[in-house]
C-alpha cells in the first residue's frame, strides 16, 4: 500500500516538473522572439536615422545588418537550437573556447577582488 502511495506521489512530482519545464521553455522562447523583434526594430531605426554616406554610413549599415540578422536568428531558433549551435561551434573550435573561458575567468576573478 505504501509503495502505491509513493509511486503516485512520484508521478505527481514528475508531472509538476514536466509542466514547469514546459513553462520555462515557452517563456525562454517568447523572450528570445521578443528580443529578436526588438533587434530588428532597432536595425530599422539605425537605418532611418543615421547617414547612409561616408564612413559613418558604412558603419551604420553594418551595425543595422548585424542587428537584423541577429534578430532574425533569435526569432527563428528555439533555445534548444541555440544550445546545439553553441555546442557545434565549441566542438569545431576547442582552443578558442578554452581561451575565451580563461579570459572570462580572469575577468570574473578581477571583479571579485574589488
């Protein structure tokens, strides 16, 4: 009898954990979509408000294009897709990943001293 009660309790807990995981996934997906839309909107504002000629115009165009492509990426990909992309990038460039990790660790250590 006690085993049946324990199993029912375990099933309820698993169900709650699954529901919480789904809610977190949906919230993360909504957040990345919102950030992506914001980036695309900002790209449009950069294009509209900055000059198109000369060095400043070239830089503004490059910034706007980067914001726009980043925004599209965030809108189209799920958090799981992004994690997979990061994993693949780290596998292709392990030494770069180690150096970035060391750099971040150094900066965190410096900030902790203060």
